[in-house]
């Protein structure tokens, strides 16, 4: 669903497909096309299949993870002030929901996100970065017609007292642990006033950590805020 950010012409809702959606989508196709197979549940759980999410939605989610579980409606304009100095509009954080997780689940999520920049698929990019970062790479398949992938990285820092969340998507940028993570590192370095350059490429991790189907590779499905084309869809 939309995050509530005021945009024109509007914000797209994304998609988490389910059985009902598939029946509607393939209503005029052969009956077997309308069947929801068990493997599709697993595809959706890791962001593949017909899942759609905008970079804004991913930043919105990670901000909630970073603050302990509360969703806040995002906004761009802090305030509107008249020429006379009168505040016409003052935006403030508005809570819109909460992640329904237990303390044990929350701890597992935090530990996983902390490990990606230190020993996982983004360890090469964040090597020697002086501030602890938590986040996750994504390597989103586009279609069965190309081997190109969209690169994702979404993260927050510092891990123990988060101040900033950054979401980066590089269309056809390869693996998220390289191009997208490098962008996030640069943004975070600028935010914290650091001058630490990127490590020398190539940014690689242990063998197998980023191979298809391994625990080190995820496929968040990208789409720009204004055009939710199913860019992250796996093979039909």
C-alpha cells in the first residue's frame, strides 16, 4: 500500500501477490494458469515473482526496522512559511503502524542486517567504514529474456543508534553488493562528514555468498515510485 507521501500524480502501492490476485490476473487464461503453487509462496517471501516495491517503500520499511518497529508517514517539505514569516504548514512525524514482531524476531533481523556489511554480500564495499552500518543487498532479476539484474542496497547507520536510512537502486547495475552498496556508502559518508574513499574494486565476498539460490542473495523487486513496472519478476 502507499506510504502516504504526498506526490503528484501520486504514489504507487506496489504488489504482494496472492491466490486471489493470480485468479484475477489470469482470469482469461487457461485454468492451470490460475493455480497458486507452493513455490510461489516462497518466491514472494524473498521478493521474487510478481512482487513490486518502490525504493520509497523499502526506505519506509527500513526506517521502521531502525527505530524499533514504528512506521511514520514520510514527507518532503518540513514547513511552509509566508513572506511575513507566518508558518502556514508544519509537517511532523505521524505514526501509521507497527511491525508485529516479537523481541526475539527483532533481534534476529538486527543481527542479520548487521552481518551483511561486515561479513556478507556488502562486506567488500563497507570494509574499513568507521561507522557500523546495517542493511541488505538485493539483486533483482528482470525477466527470463535477459541476464541483467537491478542492483539494490537499503541500510541504516549507525547500527546501534540509527540516524539515517538510505535506499539505492541501480537499474541493470548487476549485484547489489557492488554498485548500489557503493552509492549508499558514499551518501552515508557525506551525511556523517567522512572522507573515507571506497575500497578498491572489485567488491567481492566469499565464494558462493552471492550466487543464485544461496542465502546471501536476495531479490527485492524494484520499480520507480512513478512507474511500478514488474521489473523484479523472475522467469514466467
